[in-house]
């Protein structure tokens, strides 16, 4: 079988140009949306930092609070198993 030549007329070039322009518009929209989300994330990170500042100013142990928050995100069964293993290790080392 031979190679079929690509169409190369004005209509085909116009179609390709329109497709390229549509892709560029779509890409610009994606970039704008991502940049907006990034800005929101920065605002939320600033708010989180401010909350930790308030927590610290009230005398709470921020390091301990961070550990509590990290543990609350974890699966309860997995965390319980880890605690059991740690208790066993501590008992063996005493």
C-alpha cells in the first residue's frame, strides 16, 4: 500500500488554524484555573500558619499538636497496630 498524501488546501489549513487557536484558548483557561488554585492554596497556608501562631501564643505545644493532627489523618487500625508494636519494642528494651 502506498502512502496517502495529506490534504493541503486552504480549507484544511483553516481547520488546523482553528483547532490550534481552540487548543491555545483551552490551555490558557487551564493555566488561569491552576494559578487561581495556587493562589487559594497560598492563602490557606497563610491562614494555617496564623492559626499555629495563635495556638503557640496561647501556650500550647505546637509540635505535639502537629503530631496529633498527623495521627488523626491516619487509618485507626494502622495507627493502633503501630502503637502496639512500639509498646512491645519499648517493653523489650527496658
